[in-house]
C-alpha cells in the first residue's frame, strides 16, 4: 500500500511562498497498528484561507493535523506544506526521509494551538511567549520581550503580561497560547478545538482573536464545533467521518445544504 517512499510520478514542485496551496493532501493514509485512522484524505488549503475541519469524535481530525506538522508519519499518500513534502526531501524522482533536526526546523513554521493550553506553569505570560524565540530561534531577550509585549497586546492581554497561567482564566490562557504560537512567525496556524475546554462565556474572546488573525491574512486550519465561527469566518469547510472526507465546500453551502446523510446527522447534533 505504501508509496510514500516510492518513485511514482511526482507533481511539479509548488514553490515556496508561491501561488500554490499552503497544504495539499493526496490520498493520505495513517494507521495505528491495524487500525486505519486516515483512509485516503484529499484536500487543499489555499494561502490565506480559514479552513474549517469538522467531524465526529474519532474521525481523525487531530491525527490529520498532527500529520501536517509531522508529529505523526503518514503511511501512504503525499502531503505538502507550502510546496514542500512533509518529512521527505525530493531529489529527482526519489524521496529521502528527513532527519529529525530538519523535521523540527520545518515544524517551527507551523503554529499549533490545542484544546489544552499547555503553557509553562512556572513562567509568566510574557515569559511563555518569549521562550521559543529565545531558545529555538536564538533571538535576544530584549527583542523577544518587545515582540511578546506586542503580541500580548494584540490578543488583548496588555494588563496580564506578568501573570502566571494559574492566575489567568481559561480564555486568557488560550490567548497567551495563541500569542506564543505567533511568536515563531508561522506561515500556517493549526487550531485543534481551541475553545472546547472553555467555559461558554470565555469562548467569544478566543474566537475574536482568531477572527482578527484571519482578517490579517493568516492561513489557518481550524478543527472546531463552533459552527457560527465556521460560517462567519471560514472560507472552506470539510466534513470528515471515519478517516475520509465526506463533504467539502464553502461553510455556508455545507452547513445549510449538506449533501450526505452522515453530514446531516452530525450537524443535527452540533447546530
Ligand atoms: N497514538 C495513537 N495510537 C493509537 N490510536 C490512536 C492514536 N492517536 C489516535 N488514535 C485513534 O485514531 C482515531 C482518530 O483519533 P483522532 O484523535 O484523530 O480523532 P478526532 O477526530 O480528533 O476526535 P476528537 O473529536 O475526539 O478529538 C481514534 O480512534 C483514536 O483512538
Ligand atoms: Mg481531536
């Protein structure tokens, strides 16, 4: 089944930063042991778009995001981010697996925000946002602090910079997590149910920050159950079930006029 390392006809390179899509998946398969979790995902995320991914629990949404930044290795198919094959280097028509170092370097260009904020508990909001630019990118502390202050202002936390995570609400912690991801100046942001661990009254402030990011032109893949957000802010929406794309289109189209019974059944539960 695997053709990831094969020499099948490779499409023309898409070109970094060029007009090609930010993410392209072709027949992406992923198994854990005998369980096939992704069963041939085909999709394309354009530069600058907000791409919403919805589907029932266990359908493979998080796994797919983890494949995009190579936290999981795909078993078959091809996956490109900004024109580069994820985890492989192409020479002529041969593919070579990348070293972990190189994988890690590519991963820096992709920001990820999880349901659980995973902030460092012993660091203030400011220190959390400064950490990776200083440690990973070698930025000076002064430059990293200035950048972190700007980012925390941007997510509405100018008055909370010196607070530790335990002194912040869930919504505030999630906004710090977004600022922390942005501090690496990513070209793509992945959000995995960023609001589903939050009390309902805190969801809006996080969605507002994401809406603002979208307006600024950030390319975003958002796994969410917030259909209002998907409809208002999303450019595309994909409904996944059992490791396959069941339906794709504009959020308005898919949400108001789903074509498949499985999509209708899912939407009737979350809308
Ligand atoms: N590391 C792993 N080892 C074994 N099975 C896994 C692993 N990660 C995920 N799975 C399985 O893969 C399937 C898809 O999981 P995934 O987390 O991608 O679903 P999801 O769509 O994100 O679901 P949810 O909405 O609950 O977050 C599940 O059946 C899960 O148990
Ligand atoms: Mg998930």
